[in-house]
């Protein structure tokens, strides 16, 4: 039921809750206490300083099935994590929903999270992953100098992606296909 207040010129009128949801979610995950594993959350910190419109930023230690809720009503999702296997400074890949060996309720890969979303809600939003190369993951260690340089390079990519939500523009940056064994 509409109130007279909602009909006044200049008043905020929201037809759906999804109207409040920014179209892009950037989700950085990793453990800030384990050296280079902090790269995902550190990239999110840098993006926060830009105060980007139409972008929601989220961090956590790891992906869990509950994070499927965070993907609802998104036009696009960008995951950010540390990788010991990608070529420095980073890999940028398109993700597809698939069940994999990490499909548990405790810890999940982005692909498994998308698969959970598919099973819960239907097709997930287009999703991508920035894997930032890291080398040192000891508890209590600071970010290493090579990882810091890789963070700088990946930040430049993330900033460009966040400023242009056009899917074709994102596809131009894909330099790695996410593969599973």
C-alpha cells in the first residue's frame, strides 16, 4: 500500500528490494594474519578508498555457502583471492558454476559457491576471479614485497573493471580460463 508521503515529488520510491542492491559485488577473501593470504582483503581496502558507485565490497576469511545470499540481485560478481599457482602478477578468469571437491558447507571455491547458488536460486550472475600471486603464507608474517607489487598491478585492473560494468569490456581482460582437475 502506497502512502501519500511516497507520492511527493523528490521522495524516494523503491519498487523492489533489489533496487537497493548495487549491481556489482566485489568479494575479497583471505586471512590477513597469514602474509600474502591477505591480498584479497587488501585489494578490497584499496577499492573502499575510491568510494565507487554501484559497487558493494565484501571481505571474509573464506567463502561459505551462506555467501550465496550475497550474490542475489547482482549483475556481476568479482571474486578476489591469493594464488600460489598463477603467473605473476595475477590471473583474471571467467567462472562457471560447477560442483568441485571444495563443495562443502565449511569452505568453498568460487565455482562451488556459484554451483550452490544455481541449485538454490537458479542461474547465478556472471562471475569472474582475480587471482593475485602470493608466495608467503606464514602466520603473523607481513605482506611480502613481490605480493605487494602484484597487489598494485591487480588494483589497476580491479579499478578499471569497477568503473565499467559492460560485460564485453570485462571479457577483454580475461587472461586465464578457470580449470578444474
